[in-house]
C-alpha cells in the first residue's frame, strides 16, 4: 500500500493522476480527508462538531439537535436516538442523504423516524441562542424556532 497526497483526478478506469504522478491499480481508494464544516452564524460557539462529538460530552444529553443531512450526521443521529436521546436531525433540504440513491435515503429516513427520531426539513439554521436555563434554541432563516436542546 502506498499513500500519495495532493489534488487528484481520474484519468482512466483504473488510473488516477496525483500531482505529476499517474497511478494505475486494480483498486484505488480515494480518502479525501474531509473535515466538519461549521456554519458562519451567530451562536456557532455553542455547537460541537463530529470530530469532538464523544470527547466533548461527559454524559448523554436528554435532547439534542444534529444539524446536517450527510451520512455522519445521520449515523450520529441514529446512534443517539438508539441510546434514548430525544434526537432532532435539522436539515436544509427536504431529504436526508440527498446525494444517495433514493432507495437508500428514503429507507434510512423512514427507519430513523419509525425509531422515534425527529427530522426538521427545510430548516436552514440562521442562529443558535443559549437560553437562561442553558438550553439551546435554533432559529431558521424562515423564522421557525426549535428549542430546549441540551446539545
């Protein structure tokens, strides 16, 4: 196994160009090294991301909002929901996992909600507020408000 770092593009069925190197193999793993992206909104300092998710929480919250519709957000939401947390997945679009095949995204959505998970669709977060009681409130760009979140 060899690792190559840099900007890459496929140049054939089994070939990828990384920098000036063209690599050919039967199987090519592309590990993009993604990082969580935090929104540039008021109150973002009250949020945690998936990198520190388990490190930043000493105990399970009673109620949590997870903002995002990708597989990491959905996976964390499913785990927390299964552990008994009142879990709310907050997504900008109508659909979680929107870049996946419909049979997968629709099936995961159905199972998440059947298991008691909450999905707030078309909720583009404008602001996170910390209330006097320490809970967090989310406000959407459309004026919707959801609150009472511990995390």
